[in-house]
């Protein structure tokens, strides 16, 4: 007999992703179906995706039409119950149990069944108490309607405490292997245990914390090269290499805003850097343009006013659109933006960002053509920490076939990470007294 649970109705759109994408993501369970509103026949699922991460697990259900659903949480044992109206119980749903990996931090298993005529019930059996965020996204880019289920732990990990106890906050929870959008494991080096922060502290009078931000992730692949390379995989690989190099320095440690293939909203990337009291913030990307001949490396910092060029303004808009593609619960985001992205005076921070940007750009010029010889400025949301010098590095153009090939080369990725590190070290050597400007926090 199917479970009988009462819930309040909610109307929501759904989502669609490619099936090979489902296979790619490191372990997961999903649930979705499409509801043809106003049609008698049940509709079939277009795509389902699961993105397990230490911070939360995201389940995305994609559809060509709007999906009607209700949901509720149940305790003892912990469960999330989702009722989908007007959808078919097809083979995709019936295969859900096999898609849940043992190492998923929050989902134990998923089961789906016909609850009553016209309604399929999907039950997530959970490993811990969660606080779900359930919201819908309108079609954007290659995606249709999406229903997003973000399963956050009721008691989230403190990232600063995790940094003390582990070499990275992301290592405080079990990770999972990333898989690229083609269903293949990306060529990413396995995380090595860097020297402990305690040993660093005994070797230097000043310990610098560097927040590394691999662009895009999860639902948001970023730019896609002609050979099928995903920006999100390349940026994560370079960031991991850079982290290992930074952690090997006696007076530095690095923290990743994401250490797997999952989506992190832009405001959370900024907030995570501030929560670990980062001294510097480096966001890593791989540029793209409509014409394949565009090439070279660039460095950007925040502008309080106008962008330094139309290209910089266009790029900032494109990067800021990541939240639309990756999927952000706007109702939750507004409060964070009000607290974290306040219109504070950032003149001193931007000046330090420019110094950092020039140091990094100078080193990048030794391994690659520079797209622009000067640091550019634009209104990048991810660079808006009011108290942390922040730069965005466009490593190369993934839309350029030659640079795409180089971006996938292990040796070149290593040289890119080494160049960024040299730039960071040069900045710190030239500014030995640099400290974060402390600002009042509203949270």
C-alpha cells in the first residue's frame, strides 16, 4: 500500500536535463515527472539530476511544462515526501533506487510509486534532519521548466571550525567523484592532504587565507568549448591544483568555495570567503566569445561605476547570469544580498584588488598571450566582498580551439596555477602589512 501523508498543494514548474547528465553526477537520487496542466494524459519525465555536495544535495526535475506538486517533511525516520500531479510512473522513476550512492551526505535512498490516480509520490529517505528549499525556475538557456529541491542540513557545518579541524571546509564531509556532462570522469587530480594549518602557523608570523572560487558548477556548466569541454570542470581542476600549491607554502592556506560538481550561488561564494575570514579572493574562469579567434588571459576586478570596456561589461553580465542558469531561490537570496552585498564604501578594497590583479596579470603574461594588457573593471557580483581584495581570472578562451586544447592539458593547468600563485605571492611581498578591512556584519 502506498504511504498516506497529508500535504499542502503548491504549484510549480519543472526542469529538464540530459540523461547522460544524470549518469554523470556523482551519486544521487532523483524524482521528477512532468505534468501537462489541463491535459488528461500523464506526462513523462524529461530529465532528472542530483548534485550531492557537503553543504547540501540538490535534486532538479526538468520538464517542458509546468509541474504541480506538494511536499512535506516527516520525522522518525527523516523523510522528504513529494507528490507530483499529472505525471507518469515511468522507467526513469523506477530506476531511482539504483541512482543513490552510499556516500551521498543527505539521501539514503529514493522510492517512487503511484499514490493515487494522477499523482506519483516520491519519498526521499534521509540520513539526517534537513531544511528543504523547494522552488521553481522558468526556462533559461538550454533548460526548460525546473523544479529544484535543495536539501540543506538542519545543522550546517561551521566553515571556520571545519577549516581549523581539516585542511579545507569541503573536506569536513564526504565528497564524491565528479563526472563531466558527457558522462566521463573529468581529468582532475585527486585531492592530496596539504600541510596542516597548525604547522603553517609555527613556520610564519602571518598566515594568509586565500579563498579560491572555481567558476560555475552543477546545473551551470559555464562556457562549452567546441570539443565539448565544460568550463566548470576546467576551473575546478585548476583551482584544486592551485590549492595544493598554496597549502604547500609555509604562510598560506587555501579554501575552495566548491570542491565538486555542484552549484554555488554567487552571493554564497562571497559569504563563504567572509566566513573563513579570507585575506584574498580569486575566482577562476575560462572565457568564451562568439568568434573562435578571441584568445588570451585576462584579470578583472570590481568597478563601483562603469565598466572599463564594453567587453568587460558584457562579460560581467554573462558571469552574473550564472545564478539564473544554476538556479537560485530568489526569495532566500534577497536577504543575503541585503546583508552581504551592501553598498559599502569599497574604495580601499578595490585599490588592493587592482594591485593583486596587476601582480597576477603580470605572471599570466609569462605563460599565455594577454587578451588585455591592463586589469579591467566591471560590476561582477562575485567580487563584491566589501572587505576582501578580489580578482576574477579568465585563464584563456575555451571558445578558441587551440586554447581549449591547452586548458585540458595537465601540464598547462599546472603552469596556470603556478602563475597565479606567483602573482599572489608577489602581491603579498609588496604589501606585507595587508590585513582585511573589518566591516560590520548585519547577519
